[in-house]
C-alpha cells in the first residue's frame, strides 16, 4: 500500500478545515428550494394559505406598489406568502405542505423585481 507523505496529508487536512470553517463544504451540498402554490389549488385554499402565512410572516412585499404585487392574482400572492413562511421556518418540507396545496421546487420562481428569498 502506498503511503502519502505527512506534508501532503497535513495540507489536505488544512484545506478541508478551511472549507468547513467557511461553510463552503456544507453550502455546496445544500440545494436551495422554494415553496409555491399548486396551480390546481382552488381560490378558497389559496386565500386561506395567504391569510395563514401572512399572519406568521411579514407579507408587505405583496402590497400594491411593491415588487411582488403584480401579477395581482391569488396563485401568485399565495406562492409568495407561502414561500416567505417556508423560508422563515427553515425550509423544512413540512413547512411547505399547506394541506397538500403546495410544491417544493428547485427552480428559482423569482421574476423581474420580485425576488423570492
């Protein structure tokens, strides 16, 4: 069996330690996700999701004149509110259920000036 020189092992150890201390190693393995409303959700469910999420998090970004107000429809507003809730609760899969009316996605749903956190 081939033995690595001590200097090389030490160098690899220090490199690994620097990645861990900077968070690079853990960040590289973590997939960014967002929570959005299922397009098949009915209007009453979407409204209930907006009301619940916005009772837990700051939804001012949905107000008229703010970046995420348009398009002004329940599906868009519910997706933004649900994602704000999901992100604030630590992106756990159970925080993106909303009684089966939500989807976790890996494609950033941000558009124009509306940036999903």
